[in-house]
C-alpha cells in the first residue's frame, strides 16, 4: 500500500490548522472566506483518505456534498461581502461592528 | 513484506511516497503563503495552488472523479468567483496591524493547541485495528459514485439541489442594487456614491 493513512491525516490536520489560524489572523472578509475554503478542503482530504483505506464510496459522496455546500456558501458569502462593501466601503471585519453600540 | 514483492511493485510504492511528499509540501507551502500575504489576489492564487496539489493527491488515492470535480468546482468556479469579487471591489492590501501584537501570539498558541489535538485524534484513529478490507481500485470510479448517488443517497442529492437553488436566489437578492438603475447610469451613480462616502460614513462616528 501507498503512504500510510496517518500521512494523509497529518497533512489534513496541518492544512486545517493553517486555515483556522488564518481565520484568526485575517481581517479582510474575503481572506477569512478563503481560509474557510481551505478548512473544508482539509476535511475533504480526510474523507477521501478514509474512503480509500476502507474501500467505501460513501466518503467520496460526502466530499461531493461538501463541495456543493461550499459552492452555495461562495455564492451567498460573496453576495454578503458585496452588500457589506456597498454600505461601508470596506471589507474589513473590524468595520462590521455597527451593532456593538 | 517488501522482500516478497517484485522490484517494479517496489518502484511504484516509492513513486507513491515521492508524489505524496511532493504534493503535501506544495499544499502546505501554498496554504502558508495564502495566510501570509496581505494582498487578497496573492492569497487567491496561493489557494488555487492548494486546490491543485490536493487534486493531485486525490488522484494518487484512486479518486479520479473527485480530483476532476475539485479542479472544476474549486479551482474553476469558486476561485473565479472570488477573484471576480476582488477585482470588482478593487481591494487594496490590508492595513498593517492595528491590533495588539500579543493577540497574534495568542492566536498562534491556539493554533498549535488545535494542531496537537487534531493530530492526536488522527493518531488514535489510524492506530486502531484495520479491518483489512479489499482495497480495489474500482471504488473511486465515476460509475460506482453515480450508482451510489442515485440509489442509496438520492435524498441528500435532492436536498443539495434545493440548497443550490436557494443559494443562487439568495446570492442574486443580496448582490443586486435596490433600485435597478440603467446600465449607463451605473458609473455615474458609483462616482456619486463614492463622493458621498465621507458624509455617509459619519453615522458610524456619530454613535
């Protein structure tokens, strides 16, 4: 067999962590959106690796579902970002705190 | 175990190893570059690199259909949408940090804790006894995915279809202008709106 399951899982964990840290560090809404996409992809890699090592097609189907949800998220999320930019001339999430007062 | 297999089989296994480390390194490098760059366009291009590397890894995991869909949907549709929005909004680079710098240390520490936790869970899972299933190459083929999708998982597929329809309608509703202006007036309105921008922003300061 190819590289062990642990190798793929480790890669997935590293990518997920980079995505999570990116969500913490980024202040630009599009940057945070892209970090969320990275986290979704890390989870997809886990699904595919398990699907391969247990010879079960269900994992690949769920990857397909995750991709569809990511596409829906992209449509709605970018719509929200455009609407927010139109109102505040910025996509910095620090500027999205009008409700705070 | 390796002594019993033929030399060509060993070569193939070694090629799998080399490819995995190559693409894994490329994916991690692109991911770090995505988080590091302040310019959203550089981040987007780095993210496309991650998607392509992951797609190559899917091919080595005998999932050619998912690899193709990964390129089509992620690197194609989603990233084109993201780059389109970046260009449309004409974003400049992020401002340099105005937050307290110790918060970055806290964020990095939380990231390390998350990494340790994830790797521990994955280690526990992957060291569990394997069921020794027959790892045939046919699992990832398009025909088996399609058969499972339209028999056992028909309801989730229908639900995803409705979700996509809702997202399409929602995206249009969110992104359209409230007063549907004529196409030739859009530029004038945009300039006008930008000139008013300073006065419009005053309501936030007034609070």
